[in-house]
C-alpha cells in the first residue's frame, strides 16, 4: 500500500471544549512551558533514535484547516480558487515581493543583558543575506524603535506602524515573515498585526503566505483564544476575502535562537532555486528534518520546536512564484551586461531577453551582495517587446537598460563601507496574449576584481563519449587579467565498487587565452581517450587580476554517459540528509520457503543488469549522516549472494536461503552490498550508495506442514507441537517474542519469567510472551496446537511459597477483550513446565494468579431486576450482568445457559455473547427465548479469565396469558422529600398504556406520569418510552412536585395507577401522605 504524501486535518481542536474539538490534536510536553498542540506527531510512524524510541522525524506532510463550520471551509476554498487561478489579474508585483517584519526584544530580552534589542532585525538581515533568493524584491518593516533600540546603528529607515503594515499587505506580497515577540493573536508588543487588523485588510486577490516565527500564533487548540475568533493563524486563514492563503506558526513559546534556526531551515526550502515547486507542507516537512539533524544533539529545545510548529492551509498548495527556469532547466531570463564591473556613480548597461513572454512589463531593482536595497523606492520600470527588455529614454525605446549605481543607503553599521557589488533583480509579467505569464531573475555585478559570467563546455559532457572537451570562459574586469583557467578533476570506476582518480587529473588546470573581448578559451582539452562511459568530470573556472584578486565559479560534477545507479537504501528527498538504513532487510517467504531478503534500488533512468547483492553478517560498522560517517565493511562474513536486474527508477527484492545455523527467535545483524558486475565495462554513476548499515533482524517466520506431526523449537524455552492435518494447508506463521507484554485490569495475575532468563544469580528482569500468527490469511486450524513453555522454577516468588506453583498456568490473550485467559487443556509434566493446548493461534505466556473468587452476577428480565416467582413476558430477554475484577471468559465454551434443565445446543444458540468489549470486567450475557405459559427455570454457568466457575441461582418466573396489574404501594409513606411507587405488570405481553395520576383530596389532578406522551418530569429516574409498560416489576420515584414544578403542600393525596392491555383495563388507588 502506497503511504499518503499529504494529510489534511479539516476541523478545529480544543484542549477542553468538546464542542470545538472537531478533529482532535495530540498534546505533547514542551520544554519548560507545558503541553502544546502537535499535529506532526500523527506522522511520526517510523524510525527509531539511539535509545530505540520512535524518532522525531515525520514521514508524511501534514497541515490543518481549523474550521469550525461548513462556512469556514467555503471561505477557505473560495480563497484557494482565487489564489490558484491562472488569469492575468492574478499576476503582478505582489508575486515578487517579500515582506520582512522585525520586532525588538523588549527590556527583558531572553533574560540576558548581553542580547541586543535589535536582535530580531539582525536575524532577518541574516535570512535576507544567506537564505532568500536574490530574484525577489524585499520590503522591510521594523517595529517600535527598530534598529535604533540598540546603540551604534544608523537611523532606521524602515520603522513602521500598524497602519504601515496594513498598507504593505494591501499592496500585496507573496510571503510575509515575522521575527519577534508575539502572542496567540498578535505580532510584537506594538501589535503591528493583530486580529482586528486582519478585518481591516483589503488584499483578497494578493493573499500572502505568512511565516510567523513567534509565540502561540499557531495555538489553535487554546480555548482562551476562541472568544477572539481564534489565533492569528486561524484569523488570517478563515477571514472571508482577506488575510492569508496559508501560515506556518507555533503552538507554544518561541525561543530567541531556535526560532531563528527554524526560520533558516524553512527559508532554505521556500524560494530556493534548487527546490522550486515544493508544497507548503513539504517546505516545513523538509525544514523540520533539516532542523532536527543539525540541532537534536545541540539544543534541548529541539524536540519542542519539532512538535510545536505547524502548517495551516492546504498542504499541497504551491506558492504563486514567478517562473525562474524553463522546462529544460535554463533561466527564463537571459542576461548580458556591457560591463559586469561598476561602482557608485557608474551606470550598469543591461541587455536581457525573456523566454516565453513576447510582450509585457517589468520592474527592476538594485541590491548589494548582502541582498540589502541600495536605495529606497528606486525601482526601474521597463517594457518587453519581441521577448526583449526595452527602456523608454528621450521618447524612444532602447534595448539597453541604463541603471545608475547610487550611493548605498545606511542600513547596518557596515553595509556602506563594505559595498563591493550586488545584483540587478527583475520581475516581468506578460500582457495581451501573454497575460498570466510571469518570470523573475537577477544578474550580478562587482565593484572590482574579475567577474566570471559564463563557463561553457565545447560539447555536452554527458554525451561526449570518446570525444574531446574544451571550455570557454566569459570574464569581465576593469583590471588587467593575468590568468584564466579551468580546473578539471577526472575519476573513473576502478574495481567495480569505487571511483578512483585518473592519474594526473586531480584538478589539472587547462589554461585559457583571450580569443575575443571578455572570452577566454582553454588551449588544451580533456582527451577523447579519457572521456569513457562512466568517467566523472568535476570542473570550475577561475580568473586572477594583476592586483592578485581571485574569482572562481562553483565546481560542477557530470558523469559521461547515462549509467545505472544501484543503491541499497531509499534515496532521500532533495535537501535532506541521506540515511543508510534499509528497513526492508528481514525474513520473507518465497517459493514455499523462508528466505532472507532486502529491497535493492536503481536510482537512475536506465536499467541495471547483472546486479550482484551480497548479504553480510556482523561485518559492517554503521554510518550516521548526523555525524558525517558512512557504513564501512570491516569483515567479510558473507551469508549469501543473489544476482538480478533492476528496471530504471524501480526496486526489486533480493533473497538468499536462510543459513542452516540460524535459530528461530534469535536476532542477527545483517547488512547488504549491491553493485554491478563490472565485467565488460558495466559501471555505475556512483559507488557511494552500495553499502547499507547492518540491521538487527529477528528470525521470526516458520514454515508449517499439514501432512505430518511436527515438533519445532520456537525459542530456548518454547516449543510448538502439532499433529498431521492440524493446519488447513502448508503455510507460514510469524513467531514474535513480545517483550513487556501488557496486562489490562487483571490485578490478581502476573507474568512468570522463562527458565533461560536466569543464569546463576543473573536474571533478565523483563517479562515475555510469544505470539504465533498466520502469515497466510487462509491458513486455519482444524485441531488444537500444543505450546510447551519452561518457566523459571528458581524464582524466589515460587521457592519461598511452594503452594503458589499450583496456581501457575498457561494463558492465551483474548485479543478481542484484551484479557489473558487461562487455557482449559493443559498439563504440567514437571514443576517448571506447562503444556497447553489451544484451538487458535495468538499470544501465549505463563502466569501466576492469586484469584480464587468466582464472578459476581446480577440477573434481570426485560430490563427489570429479577424477583423470584415474578412474571415475565412470553418473548423475554434474560440478561446476566457478569462482573469479575480479572475479566470474564467470553467464549461459548465457558458460558452455558440451562432452561428447564435443558442445556442442548438449541438452547445455547439463543445466547448472545459479546464478541468484543472495552471492559471485559463487566459484561452482559443475553438469552432470548419465547416461553410457553407456565413456570420456568433458567440458570447460567459462567467462568472468569482464570477459570473460576460460577453456577448462578435458578431464576424462577411465571409466564401467563392473563393480563394483570399488581401495585405494591409507595415507600416511604408518609414521605418528606420523595417516595418510590412500585407496581408489577403481569402477563405475556407489555401493557398498551401505563399511567400514574396524583390528585388532591378534593379531586384536583396535580401530576401525571405517562412515558408515551413524555410526561415524566418530576419522576427522578431517566425513563425511555415504553419502559414503564413492560412485563415485570417497576419502581419510579416521585419528587413531590406538581405539574408546574412546585413542591406540593403537606397533606394527603391519592395516586391512581392505571394499566390497559388491548382494551382490558386494570387500576388501583393508593393513599400518599407528605409530612414536614
């Protein structure tokens, strides 16, 4: 079954208010600040940490739309439709604009006077510089004093108020990010954005994605926010026609440093060129994994951060980002600068074309290398004609944009003096027939040194098999260039298992000479003899000026030819560390045998043939990507080998026979290596993914026969025996040694340890049970199986109290009732062995019980307490309510009903025994019968979970045709506050009418009881319609009030009880007195 990618929780949750707890969340403890909502917990279904506990890595992407009504859902769906529309009206500058809001720490900061009060703003400086894509325009807004809350900063040009915040959001933005203090319903102490502010927005066609890196704005389950309309995240999401399209927020307290680390992890995936097209839930999914792997050993806040941050909105939503690359992976905007070198006062001369947009408009802006704007409100506008950028100058259109480089504005204490270049970023949107299309991009420039603006191979390296490859480098510099070259590293497959360096090509420099203005060509090439299939080529270019300034490009690696890529573990998602565990290593069934198997993968787009898979035992030192180690083969204990083929992008199961030395229930350390048979030049793209970590696997599958008697050792102390034809056919069962089996509501029972758990004075203190379950659904039992278990006879619990041995026995877990049930067929060949027989597969153990008490039973007929000699209807339901503190044995073998000395199968078939129950310590057993007129006897034989037997008293009752009413009176009489009125309906069928009326001595009717008409107020028992008319004894309490609910006066009253059956009427009158 394919696991889901996205999970959407559609509905609100509440910590305390059940009406709002529509789709409950999981509350988990956070560091220092109590429990918090953690929807992500539902996706932590696989993987363990070093302690063996489930790790904190989610396996699926989850979000919530905390709707409280269908109206809320419609509001959000309407917003989604607008956001995801492809019409031209939904393009615009907003899609290329990011809003970064920074708060101040306040007087307390985080308890340390050493924390600058502009720390949130400087954290955003870091995000803008290191994580935010250079293609996007950035609007900044800082609260209160902004940077000027700390000394040493220039005047803050971005200080703003709540009004400024609303204006920025109304103008439109793709993402709004907040770092600072906050609460469930607000951003910052200055309330730069709060619940009331959302209502005042007018941004329905430009809904942003909000990243709320602060306290409690995602605490959707907190009842204290319900009266305000919810948290800020809920308000932004569910306000009609305004607010936001989605949010990421925290359900608990934010942390000064860790909120920033989480923000860095999120922004790594938000607008990165490498991860374009991720859904919003995928962004946080990957961000949490990134955060976890980098911080779980460093910060005690890490688990809390993983739990408390959540996504609100459609988990599959993709942000409305402009196009950056085309389908072939090339930039949509192609750039050409007349010069890539420019300083303050110079003018950049920019030429550009855009792929896919013929006509349109565009906007551009300059920022420095730290992504800080060079000037305020300095956007350049231009038009697109025939796919080119044009600027209007002197009444004419020019295909060269003239962009002056201004003196940078002072934003940080050092940005002006450190100015050394930057980028021109642009956003374009189509018009006319291109309406709805948009794109963005940027081109860098430098104030000095050399700029390498292009590096091209003479032919595509991937397909250049047996062909030479040279390079051309584009360089711009106002200084003299003294050296340009391309450094090349070549590696080729050596032994079919690894890549090795090609001699003399460890970043050999191919010198380049000037061949045209700004273009340098390498004099030498990579020889054709070295461009063989499978060769790995890594290369970068560099340039050096006369003053010694050095520039270089990022190294790029390409493999010659399309090669398979065999791997022994699943490929991680892009941007996430690669783990080396292969959880598929284990025991399987194949061709009517038990085998050891593992999934083997082909990560490539070409088929892999002649794949060799080696299985090792105790031979691998495991790797850990969190500690930068990989698995290594330290010995060579091979237990088997398989050879197979793997289609492109697929996986197959490799298997080997189970070694004869392996024993059931034993644990083995098994790892695998897979690689191509290198004969004939059969190479791979990579040999880094061919060795897995070794896994602890338990030999837990047993083949069973049906044509002969078998005795099989399941473990040291456990044996399975079965006769021929016990199983319906040959098949397989899974044997699981259950550590720490649970015991539910059986206070008198306790597990016994097995014999092998004691080794002299050393004792394994754990308790165990063994579960045997069929792997084949159609494998059934036609005879009992025998389980033999040897328990610890030297346990002081038994040695010091020998009489306890008599109460040690074999038990079977009743899965449907979650109680351990003593098996009836068992013997003890010696003082430490139990042999038990079972008609079904399941979980088995050895237990001691101190329980010698039979169950307690209450008997009733048709919902009434049984009274000896009373009356019953002809069609009666007799119920035995059985209670036992260790559980009731719910099996037809151990529950018998006897009717008039008849216990035949025909009688037993009328029993209704619950197949499952949530409370097996108190259950109802029903017996339905149509009795003849006369006196009858019914009794039950019942057993508790420990096989203590109870034979109930004989119920003696009368069934008669004649209808009758017997009134027993009221008690107490006289009464002060309330009195019980008792009567009995006699006959074979219920009464048609039953009515109780109370009159004053003057004959005025003051109270009526009739459950058919609903007149039951004042009679304190909860009464369902028809209950008072059933055959049998009835007792109802009158609270001494009249029809208006007022307490009646002291004195004497008459009570008339009237019953009618098919026109035959019976009535009696009581005299009732109320006293002081």
